[in-house]
C-alpha cells in the first residue's frame, strides 16, 4: 500500500511536516493547560488527542515511511482497544490503568530506540551521540515498562501491596544500574554488536521490577507520577534518536509535567523523592505501635445516630479515601449530600492530595458521581474550616487524617500534612474494621472523645444512612 504524492510536492514536504508538527505541539500545550482545571479538562483532552492524531497522519506522509499496512493496523486496533477500555473501566480501576498506560509508553519508546539500532545494523550508521541517547531511551523505557507492570499488579491486587525488600537491595540495584551504563559504553565502543543491546535491555527490565517491588502501597501516587514522567523522558530521547521534533517536545512535556506532579506528591507527604524510592514505607498491613491507646476505647454508632448528627448540623465536611473508591460508594455519598443540602446543611468535600492511589483520584471519582466541583476543597483550603464544622464524615480514609503525623515524632508519617478533622465538633469514621491503613500504624483519631466509629462496607453503610435521613 502506497500513498501517491506528486513529485513537485516533495521539495515542500519537509516544511509541511515540520509546520504540522508545530501545530500539533501547540495543541498539546493548549490541551495540557486546559487539563489544569476540571471545568476545561474534557476540552483539553480533546485538543491533545487532536494534536496526536495530526502528528500520526503527518508522520505517514514522511518519505521515510516505506510500508503503511502495519501502521494503519496499529492505529485501528489501538483505537478499538482504547475505546473499549474507556467504556468498560471503572473509576476505581483508573490508577492501575494509568500505570499500565505508563508501561506501554515506556515500552514503545524503548522499541523505537531499538528500531533505530536495527536500522543502523542494516546499513545506516548512527553517530556516537545518538547511540548514547538510544541507550538511555532503552534503559529508561524498559525500566518504566516492567516497573509499571509491578505497580499495576500491586494496585489491582494481583501482587501484595507491601514493600518487598531483601538484604543489600539498594546496593544490588545500584550495581544493575552501573552494569546498564557499562552496556551503553560498550555499545559506543562496539556499535554493531548485538550483545551490549541485549545487556542494556535485559538489565533494564530487571531493574524496573526491583525498583518498584520495594515501594509500599502508601507511596503509589508518587510512583505513578514518577513512572509517567519517565515514560515521557524515554519518548523524548527516542525522538532525538529518530530526529522527530514532535516526539521530542511531547515527551518533554510529559516528562516535565510528571516531575512537577511527583514533587507536589512528595511535598504532600512531607517526604523526599529519595526516601520514597529507597526507604521502606507502607503496605505492611500490620499495625505498628506508636500510640498509647491501650487503655482507651472507641465509641461506635449506627446509621440513625449519624443521620441525626448530620441532618441537624449547619456544616458537614466529607473526607473521602480509597475505601470509598473500593466500595464504589461515590454515587451514594453524593445522594447523602443532596439530602442534607435540601435540609439546609452546608456540605463540602475535603480532598487530600494522596487520598487515592494516584494524583487527583478522589477528584475524578467524585466528578464521575456529578459532585459539583465548587464543593471540592484542597487540603490547604479546607483545613481552616474544620474548627467551624459540626460533623466530619471520614469515609475510607486513614493515614491522611491520623494525628500521629503531628503529635508523634517517632511515627513513620510524622511531618506529613494531614486533614485536621479532629478540630471539628464531631467526627464519624466509616470503616470496615480497626485495621491500620497502608502506613501500617494505629490511628489515634479513632480514640478521640469527639470521634465515632461506624463499621461496615462504605456503600452499604451510606445506603443505610440515606434511608435514615429520609425517615427523619
């Protein structure tokens, strides 16, 4: 299959391609800008998608494209799979889907870079700089691929969410990284040899696995952001190898955005990126000491008690966590909020940046349930409102409301910014049991005099609450 282009057009084709790439890059930037607000995010996504479609179409006109059959087949098959997944996937499964997409992005970049080497092996020689960048693209892309697969497995439950560690693990990972760098040097010295290419690829795939298995579930938002950034960096490097400006700029945009988001996530947890990557934290599933609650007791309530508390309150703040997502209770909590608002209650939502399994997870989840964005408040905005609040409903959140972050210097989460829910007059915690969160530590909030525990599946307990409010 060939696309006919008149000979007179060939002299103008490179300029047309670069101009179209420039238009696509502008669409990417405008789309990224509009993604910063929920009100414009949908149109931003469409603009970015239009830019990518333009880039694919223009690339097909490049004279270096010999055969179109596989490219068009990939576009059609990929589009069908993407449409099917977009329709089927639940919002609760979005974190693992994002992790999988990051992995595919890294794999694609590594394959593009490897393709440039195989083309060189058949006669087209790459300069030393391009060989070096090709090695980096394979290294980062392969690490992103296998690391994202491990993150996917941890998020969807196929693998345990706890940190998997063994003696001298950091030292072993560093040796693997040095071996990969040695492979790049070997490739520069022997550019036509297959052995260094296989060494770089194999070690990088292994390094991606070992890189992520040691990170606990509590740090998954940071890991997903970082892997997203790495997939963009790998794509940008691949763009340098094949001299494609669109791939260079789009990869750089993804890489920069991912790094910025990673930094925001780390600040939200008051932890450095190095401590996330190289220090064991979270996911152990076992309670740690760290609290002196042995002689204290909890106060348990039922739906009728919560209904009275909330229906006769002036202000109620909902603090959602991953437990809300697991129970798929986002629509029911919106129904609770609607009923309370009809009774004149001011209802707001307090969102912690790392409350879910990926950045913005709670915002997306509540948006799916048509919760007005004007009711969603970031941690910095809502923290000053808790002392004026009658009732706080903590639904499926744990570590992000644990006072140990402020009161216990020996706690692993000490210093992490949290939602100050204990400042409210009454706090109701919706929880399945007294098990700890991903940090694996006891939550002192449960034993406060103004805290009440409402045990059960979040969706079922909220449905009971809806019925009780209606009966008042």
